[in-house]
C-alpha cells in the first residue's frame, strides 16, 4: 500500500473555533463537526474507499463526506493512500488520527449508559468491532484462548482472545475456531448483546461454521455498562 505525500497540518482548515485553550475544546475545533468522528471511526480498522465510507455512514451525503475528509486530511488526521488494484484510492487515519481510538472507547461506553440509547438503529461493521474492544471484559476472558472470524457484509474480521486481551484484525488468514457471517451488524449485536440465539438468527441470513462452544464462550466476554435510570440520569442537574 502506497502512502501519498502528507502536508503539514493546516490551521486555517479549522474554520469556526471555540477560541478556548482547553485541549478538549481544541479537539472539538478539530473533529466536533457533525459526521467527523464517525468518518474517523470507519477507518479504525484500516483504509477505506470513499464509496465504502459513504455506504457505512447511513444518511451522509457525498458532499458532506468530501468536506469532512478534506478537512481531516488538511489537519493531518487522515491521509490518502493507494491500495493494490482493483481497490485504488482510499483514505486512512494517520498515526495521530489513530491515537483517538481510546476516545471512541470511552465515549462509546459513556454513551451506552444513556437510557435514550436506541440499540435498534443502524450499526456499521467498524462500529461492531469497536464495541467489542470497548465492552471486552478481561476478567471474563481469564484463561480463555480462542479465535473467531466475523464477516459483516463484505467485511471480514478476525478476533483473537488470549492472555486476557482481545485483538481485532480486518481480513487476515489466521486459522479460527469458528466463523459467523451476517448480512448486517445489528444481527451480530442481537446475538452478543441482545441474547438472541444464533439458531434464531439463521433464518435472517446468519451463517455459522465451526465450534459453537467457542462461540458460546466468545459471547460471554462482552459486558454492557449498566443503563442509567431516568431518575438517576436527572440527578445533579440544575433545579
């Protein structure tokens, strides 16, 4: 994969600013516009073509996606690369852009506690994999060693658990204990987080191969944070 020339970050690309020297405020200057963080999220597991980014981000227009990519590139967060044929031109996070990964995990865990969080809405493959990294329980994984392949649409990921850690890789050819293929990420979420048996999802297009006991163990390794009660969510507000 060939990386194109990276220019120095362009401070003029920030545009509107909070004019606040707090690092968090400046981070919002950089990526606080609508869609910007989600565009970054979609590249957390490797480069993506423009068409693939647009397909993953339900509701974004081509013009807005172009604007966000242009700004992120000018700021040094995203760079253009040339992938081997037939993929061609694509975008990926720069090393600095990849440093934002823990932010997504903390923000995702925090947001998942909201009683207003609707888990039935659109979910991309990258979102699903990032949720695995976020909700992984090292305590539950103690003594567990396994590897599974999960394909969501045209994207395939290999997830390995060993030594109390979890790693997610897009693509790859390493052997796995079991594999699952699903037409959409919400079906995988329904199995892992919603408690829906795989057998009940097979009529929806989910295909399973390999050791189902390994998949049953895999499913137990992810724990959602407790949802705030409506009364608790309002505590601490102004009266």
